[in-house]
C-alpha cells in the first residue's frame, strides 16, 4: 500500500465522496467472506485515516456480517480507529526506552497536541514522536517537537486562509 493520506477523512470535506469511493474500492478488492473482515477494515482505514460509520456499513455488507460484529472487531484492535483523529495531533512513545530518554519532557512541551502512544519499535532512536501523517521521528527534542507543531499549525492556518480567499 502507498503512504497514508495526509489528513483523516472528513464527511464535510470537498473530497469526501472521492475518498470514500477509494476506500470502498479497496474493500471490494478483498474476498467477499468473513475472513476478509480485518483486511477490509485495514484497507478502509488506510484510505480514510479512520473508520467512519459509512465505511463500517459498507464493510459489513461486503463481507456479509452484522454491523455489530464489524464494530466488535474494530474495537478489539488498538490499530483501528473509530473516531476521527485530530489532524494536527502528535504522539509521543511512552515505552520503556522512550520513557527513560525523556518522553515526559516531550509530552510537557506540547500538552495541547502531544498524546501518549505505546512502543513504536524504534527504541534505539528514543525518544520517538509520531507526526499526524504517522511518520516516526527519532531522537526528538522538546524544542524540535514544538517547532514542528508550530510549523504544521502555521501551514494549516495559511492553507485555510488561502482557501477562504479563493
Ligand atoms: S520504547 Fe519508544 S520506540 Fe520503543
């Protein structure tokens, strides 16, 4: 699969229908049977960034299981998201290596944007932060994290202002 989309699916966004269509196409590339439930969920999330209700319903219909069973499966795996993630949120690994290397300092540096996440298996480069596009950043510093968040926030504000003027 290619890189994840930069921002999570938003039903109100201009490209919402197109992204949902892409996700449905990816789901319908899976076998139409119950064992394809998890791969279908992963495929949909890959295209949407999370699993909104329309995607859950399409998957349930495709693999022929009740919607409740799709939700049960989706809630059983921490990798699957049933809520739209904050497109500007960063995550800081709080596994043992990152904790020892200063994860708390990173969390304190950006309490409004940084959230905790389990080990990302990049322990040799602790402390590790994960950006909103799910890219890993090793040996992160508090100043580095603050600067990257500020850049992303400023960039988003500039894009919004440009869209508003158009
Ligand atoms: S403990 Fe942070 S990447 Fe493993």
